[in-house]
C-alpha cells in the first residue's frame, strides 16, 4: 500500500475502512439470519417427524396386537389347526373353519378402520390355501391376484423357524398385468403355543397410501421411510438414506424403535434462504454501485488536491537529477504552500552541503596524491638497500649481504602490514628478524620453526608472531654460558591451532606471571607493566578482533628455564587481515 500514490491510498483506505466493514457486517447479518431461520425450520421439521414416527409406531403396535390375537384366542387356534392342511374345501367342517377364520378377520377390521383402505390381511395355511380379509374382497382384490403375489414374492421371504415372531419381509409390487399399490408386508409364522403345532402364516400388508397420507404434512421438501436394510418403504426415492457430506439439505431423522425403521425428512435449504439470499445480493450490488460512484467522484477531487503534491514531487525529482536552481512556486498560505517554503529552504541547505562535500572531496584527493608520492620513499629505500647488497656481494661480503636481505624482508612486511599472511610466511619472517637481532644484540641466538604441512597455509594477520619473539629476545636474560635459543612450533588440536614460542632464558617470577595474566584478562592498555606487556596486550587485541572471543594467549614457565607463550586460534576464521 505504501508504494501507491497519495490519492490512491485514499481510495484504498475507503475500500478497507468503509466499504469492507459494510460488506462484512452485511454478510454477518445474513449469516445470523440464515442460521436462526435454519435452526427454527430444523426444530419444526423435527417436531413433524416425531409426530409421524409416533403414528407409525402406533400402527406397528396395532398390527402386532392383531397378530397376537390369532395366537391368544383359543377358538382361532382351533379353527387354524382344523384348517391347517386343507387344500380345498370338501366338507362342512372345513367350510366352517374357513368361515370362522374369515369372520375373525371381519372382527379385526371393524375394530381398526384403517384396514378398509390402507391395509390388507390374509391367512395362508400349511399347504398354501389363502383366506383373505373381507376388506380385500370389497376393494376388488381377486383371490387369484393375491395368490400370484404370495407365490411370486412373499412365500419365500418368511423364515418358518422364527416361531410366533413378527417378520418384516419387505415391499411387494402388484402382479404382472395388474394395477395397484405397493404394499410393505409383515408376516408371522403361527404355531400353537401349547404343543408347537404349525398353524400357518399370517400376512398383513401396509399400502403406500397410508404412508403418503402421513407424509402430506411436508409441504416443502419430502419424507421417506426406510427399513433396517436401507431399502425404501415409502416416500420420495430421491431422498438418500444417508446424507452426503457438505449437503445443503436440512434433515430431520427418527428411528422407529419397534421395527428399526428410519424416518427421514429432507428440506432443500435453498428454498428457505433463497429470498434472504436474493435480498442480500441486491443490497451488496447497491453498495457496490454506490461505491463505484463514490470512487469516481473521489478520484476527480483527489486529483485536484494532489496537483500541488505532484509539483513538490517534480521539484524534488529535478533537484535530484542535478537542476539545483529549481524552486517550488509557493502560492497562498495553506499547508502545501508552507511545505513548499520549507522544501525551498531544505534545497538551499542541500546545495550548501553539496558544495561543502565537493570541497572536502577535493582536499581528500590532494591528500591521496600526497600519500601516493610518500609511498615512493620506502621503495627508494628498498632499491638503495638492494644496491648495497649487490655491492657487498661483489666484494665477497656474504655476512653483511645476508643481513641486508633479512632487513629488506622485514621492510617489505612492514609495508604490507594490512594484508593477510600465512603461518608458514610468518615463520620464515621470524628467521629474518632473529638474523638481524643477532647482529644488533651481539649474542649467539638461534631459532627453530616447526610448522606441519597441514597448517602451513593457515591464514593469520601479518607480523602477529614477531612481537612475541621480540619479547623473548629483549626480556629473555640469558646467562653468558647458555646458548640462547627460541623454538616456534604449531599443532592442531580440538578445532584450534596452537602456536608455542619457547625460550631458554632465565624466566620470571610468579608475581610477574600473575600480573601479566591479569593484564591479558582485563585487556587494558592504560598502565602496562612493561613494553613486553604492551606487546602482549596488542597481540591479544589483534587475535580477538580477528578470530573472536575464543582466541586466547597465555604464558607458562618453561622447563628447565625460560618462558612459553601459548597462543590458540580457532581454525574457522572470519577475517585474518
């Protein structure tokens, strides 16, 4: 957003702080209303579903009672026992048994008025003889049609081993060539409760009309009834047994405990919230149309307000491109005019600052030229020493020629003090330094340098070891009968490079060791105990700046005499220059 222009920020701010909150609040309001309405419809649908389920449960209880009557009534059992093996009526007793069973149906249907239109009931003896209820004949259901339906669909579904148990055997369709309703059947294999004799099978069918009449209360959506296997008993076939994930349907479900059926009431959510959604979209479109008009007007107004700011921007850009004579035409006394005056003052100050910087750069250039001329003098000195060395070699004076070579090596090192070196180069330089100090001090002094090949290229600051060797020479205090010797060796241990500088001088007392260690720990240069202490502190500061706080230097006594300086440097370095 901060990369936009000033008036573009105004438009974006309008969208973020005005338009966006309005849309968010509208959406939240729509969501709350939709949720509240959905919850109320859900409760209403659940109440309707519960009432229908209660009616179906009552119907199931009535049908169960009807089948129980056949088993509990002794006359009914007697008639069914006498008629159990009758294939056709051939005598008066069989006719009487037939009549008694038929009259029993009439009694039951008179008690339950729903049998006249929505239920069918018939009895089948052990050999397949069917006795229908009287309401079947009144409805025009022929015995042949019933026989065909029983033979083709119902007979094989009954489990005769379930003695006197109610069995829901599923949906049966009208026989081929006939027109009628689908019936969902219950059956009961009848056995005499006294001796277990098989009495036949009782069938009761429930018409789809019964369920459809119950389901008429669902004016929006639909109701379906499923059996325990998930098969549709009645209702709309497009209502699924299990609701799919993320479905937009409002669903109410009840399990009918007596039989385990599932009653489902689905209502499309779109039909309920469609009007609310339409109103919401209309409101959003109105807000967007108003916002477009506002944006157009605000762009026009903002451009006029932005013109003085663009002038300020143009003045600053041209000044940055080198036009230092440009000024902002401040007119009026508004905030932009005051800002323009301030800008003009700032531009004048910048011009003066630029002039000062240019003058400073010119002085710096002159000083650099002087420094360049000054560099000629060390080269002149080296060239002169080289000429002397050649003359000494011509007159066969190798001793002094070697000393001049060592001096030239030291001078070249001092000239390149700001450049990094290697451990091997520093060791070679120590030999040249000791060569010169032997001549100056007039003492028999020798040095040995032992650097492993693996550490020869280890980078380190130039002339880092020379002050330590200088301390050993200046403060070693050798006796006259001792051959002065300095030993320098290096090794790698635990990710560190350890460098030891040993001398065989007289050493120093414990108090001096303690004072030097204290000075190295404090790192103070304010009051060094001697020039040797100053050199040690300088070395300590250089290695700490180059290698970090893990670098260290310390002194310990040598055996049998002398001092050992131990310097430890991390192998992983940052800047050895």
